[in-house]
């Protein structure tokens, strides 16, 4: 089982380049980061985990800029988002950003897609909260049309693009796309319908959820290998990692604190015993 990390990179934490070099030197498999464009101070939407919202949510670096920096100083480290708030993006612009990052990194990028939780943040981007899941599905389809080998049009309910010249292409022809979120029927349904796998937060509940997801995957004719499952923000211990391995999980992103170099590297040294 490959071990990666997930961290909120901010203007106050370890830098992407410093962290990426340390991860690759130690043998970690990947670096995953979240994104928020801004957090309205009204704070009308409660923090899903309860309590005050951690400061790093309002200080996140741009995910694609940070990951480009990380990829530029490494050769093997996978990079990815956990997650991209896709409904808040122009998918034509995002398709170019993703394809460029994947091209320059040699095909090392994974797109984690989420539906969001902060209503005010999404509203500032013109997102109708009730339709955000449908918008995400539509946007993924548009990006794949632009990544197709031949000019391909997409006309959806929310976004459209005519058949266009659009290079670079992702190195593998497309980008591994995982849906983030809990084990509810809407999220798992989206995984089966149009994603390559699931990106849950933490490892709890997978014993019950994974058989349902894999059965639905097979019933939909998605192929014998089953969906990718990549839990993020996992605080490791030997029993937890062994359990995830036994469930067939092939990659886990361990939680790193949104902190400076000293604290982050001490945490990495603690995690290194699990490699």
C-alpha cells in the first residue's frame, strides 16, 4: 500500500517545494492538497467537523500553482487535489490548467473532485447550491471532451464547448478523477457514474461502504478491477493501516499539520516508520 500525504499548504506553512523534496527523499508516494478561493467572514455555513473553522481554510495556496511547484522539483512524487471545488471553476480554463500540470509532471497528476460545503463561497462564484452536483458532472464531461485526442464538442445543461483545438493533452489521454465526500448514495452514485474512484476523508466506515460501492461498480459494467479508493487525512496507526490494506486500499494520504517546516518534518519522520 502506497503512503502519500495530504496538507493544507498556506502562506504560513512549509513551502510546496521544500515539502515535495522531503517527501520524495523519504519515499512517500504523493502529495495532495485542498483548495478554497476564499472564506466569507459571515461564516453562515457551519464547519462540517464542528467548532471554529481552522485558520488554514482561509489561507490556502492556489492548489495548481502549489502542485506545479512541487512537481517541478521532483521526478516520481504524484501530485493531486483533495479536493478541487469544481463547480467554482470555469471548466475550459481548468481543463487547460490540469492538462498542463499533468503534461509537465509526466502524468503524475490526480484530480480529486468535491461538491463543496461552504454555501457562501460557492455563491460568490455564481453557483446555485441545489444544482452544484449536476454542474460538476457536466464540467467533468466538458474537460474530457477537451482532453480527447480529436476535437470533440460537449453541450451540457450548464457548460458547453464546440469541437476545439486544445493542447497539451494529459499524458495518459485523460486524468485519474476521484470523487471526494462521504459514503452517501449521491456521492457513491457519482463515483460509479463518471469517476475513476472515491476519495473519502479518513478511513472510518469503509468496511460497510466499500462492498456497496464495488457491487454498484460491477452492476454498472465499469470493469473487473473496481474503483480506486484513496482515503485522505488519515491519522495512521499500525492497526488502521493494516485494516485499510486488508480492505484492498492501495493508496492512503496521511494527515500532515498545516505548520512550518520543523513540525511538518517531525511528523514525516514519525510517519516514515510505516513506509
